[in-house]
């Protein structure tokens, strides 16, 4: 099944002729960029946004990978917090972010003479609350992985077959997704979340989120990692670090990590 979807994906990209890929360095956009490089050669370029809502280590990973592919890599600086419709954090926050981002990327593609803007939405993404998809549709941003019928599992399987190093990389999302809708997003709060997640990554944890509830850090971990903090010393070190970061209360969510947990309030 994956093999036939791969051929459909390659055909879609070949027929595009040339493309600018919105590249975050995650599993989806990495596969998309890899196939674009194979099929379009110099007719392909990548663009990555650098801002306070994206972890610095994710940007560096994207930069290194684009360089390893030999793909022309364009970096743009973005300041989402300067847009009230984003910083006030409404449920359609992602629409306003993606609308601005894709508008800029579309302008770059036009200047560079690249026919299409591509991004890494897959079939499974359609099952969640994704306001950014509307922005992509409005600006004619194509989604070849979705068009080819690829699910997240398909993407990981195909990435593994192709030898892509990040085929099993944990799912990522911008740091703004750590805030409950309606809670304003600030640079200081983003820094607290980023510092907390850097600490968890340094502990060797694989899947984690620091959900920011003002003075409370609600930490989501994989079920395997939650048990690690039954140890009193481990737990004490975790609490001490997060209080140093600026949180007054530190909690572990017993339901564990799940994608888009902040969207649960929208389904009540």
C-alpha cells in the first residue's frame, strides 16, 4: 500500500514542476522535501521560519537537514506575537499564523519563479482541529502527502524505507499550542515553556509537553516515562527545576501525552 502511495506522491510532485517547501524539520515536511529534491532537483527549495514560537533546536535540525540534502534553504524571521489575533490566543489562532506565514512564503515562491508552495499536512491531520488548513486552502498551498492519501503511519514507514534519520521522531508542534485558548501568549511565557521542555529533553525523555496554565505547569509525558517520577529524588529535581523557571505549581498529567490536548475543551 505504501509503495503505491509513494508513486502517487512522486507523480504529484513531478507534475508540479517546481516548488517551495514549507519545511519545519518534522517527519512530514522532511519526507516531502526529500521527495521534492529527488523529483525536482534544482526546481526545489525549502523555507523555514525562525521565531519565538519554534524551539531553537528544531530550527537547527531543519537547517542541518536542508544542508545535507543540498537543497537551497531560505530562512525567514517571523514575529507572531506582534499580531493581536494570534497573541490573544483565540481557537482559530493557527489560522492567523498560517495566513501570514503562507502569504510570505507565496511571495518568496513568486519572486524565485517557483510554481507551487507545498506543505506537509497528511490525511490524519484532517481529523483534528486545524484552523491553519483554511489558510492553506485560501492561498492555494498544496499538500502532496494528503493528496497521495498518506497517513502518519504511512509517512513513518516510507521515511524508514528511504533511510531518513528522523522517521521515528516524536510529533512536534509550535510552542503556542501549550497555552489554553483565551490565555494571552507572551514572549516571557514562551521562554518558560521552552526552558522547561529543553530540560525534559535533556533528561532523555522522548515525548513530552509543558502545558502552560499561568502559574501551573501541567507536564504531559509518555506512559512509560510517567513512572520514572514515582522516584522521590527524580520528582524533587523536576519540581525544583520548574520552580526555578518560574512556575509556582508543578503537575504531571496522569492521562499522559496526547496530541492537541488543548483542543479537548473545544469538544465539550
